C-alpha cells in the first residue's frame, strides 16, 4: 500500500472511531435520559376504581421541590362516626418509575384498618414534574416535606406516624426515618441496600444498555442529576433507626440478598417476613390476606389504630 493509501486507511479508521464514539455517546445519553425521566407505568390502579374520597394536596419537599399528594382519612369502625381525635397516619412511598396511583391498594386497606394515609408522586414522576428521579438520594427530602405537611393537620397524631415503602420506596422510607425521628415505625418491602443497584436496575428496566456502554451511561446519569449517589445510604440508614421498629418484607423470587442485608443491619426491634415466591414488589398482589394481616398488625402494634370496619 502506497503512502496515499495508508493516509486514506488511517483517515477512515479515525473517522469510523469518531462516528462510533458519537453513536456510543448518543446511545448512553438516551438511556440516561430514559432512566431519570421514566415513562408512566403502563398498568396501574386508578383512583376511580376505589370507592373512597381523597383530598388533593399540593405540598413541597424539604428542598422546596413542588409535589402532588393525596390524603385519605381513616375509615371509622362500622356504625361509628369518624373520630374527632388525632389518629395515627401512614406515609406511603411508591417504587422507581411508579406514581401514587400504584399505592391505592395499600391506602385502601390501611384506611379500612383505621389509619389516615398520605401518599404522593415522588419528584420526577406523575404530577410532581419538573425535576429528575435521583434513585433515592433526594427522594428522602420528599418524605421530610410530607412529614412537615402532616404536622400542620390537626387530625394527625404527630407521635404516631409510620411509613411504608415498596422497592426503592422502601429504601427511601428507611433513609428518611434515619433522618427524622417523627417516623415511629417503618415497613419496607423489597428494599435496595445499595442505591447503585437501584440505578442499575432502572437502566435494565428502561433501555437495554449494551454492557460496554453501562459505565458511560451510569456516569451520564450522575452528571445529569448532579448527585454523587451515596451507594450504601439505605443499609447505613437501617443501622441508625434508633430502636424504632422495622418490618422488612422479602419477596423471595428476586434480589433477596438486599432485603436480608437491610434486615441484618437494622437494630432490634425488627421483623422479617418472607413472601415465598412473590415477585419483586408483588407481596400484596400474590399474598393479599397475609400481607394485609401482617402489615396491619405490625402498624397497630407500633403506632396504634382503631379496629377495622
């Protein structure tokens, strides 16, 4: 090959490498964008499927992010009028990519069991738009804002507030409880012990990122949300619950090591329930009777409530 041929060959290689690099960056960028701005869930409960009134509540996270919530009052025991005394309340946290609608079945049985319920769209999803999902790092600020809001409601007993979260919502619940002792009890179903794993699972759910581009996509996500994710935040938070009771629900079909790690780290009092065979976040769907019985009994034992209808 003459000199001109070599120059053309090298130029072609360089051009191919540049084009390949641009394409790789674009693929990683699109994947990162999809992860921090997830599409609404395709299958979810809807409010009009439930025979109860909710109060639409606009409120702000502790860092002033606007959020949209629903307040559902406790259903009084059969034949009785609603209580005028402050009642225990449960805050609900949905998982990654979900919205408050996903928590409607949980709100329904908790209200029937005598708890007020407050649940909301976390930042970056549903009607709490305008910011990105941060895989738990900033979502704990949403919970702190919810607690600040509940402190303004006279029907809420401020000493009897529990929190219940599913998947990433379970991790957020634990992290928020570690920061705020107003949370008296925690229920966490299939929580992540690692926020980095939460991010990697999100990438798997949104866009199939080729393995060679996974590191670049992860880097772009963290740059886009301007957050240095504290990878071990959930498991470290579990160790700081300070004696407040924790119920960990392990959905045994997926990622059991994460729930077990959270449980092992948390101090007493703590309870582990293994929903044998349940898919991730599907304990209520697959074991509805036992799920309701166990969670309601745990919450009644620790923050109290009127008898169910």
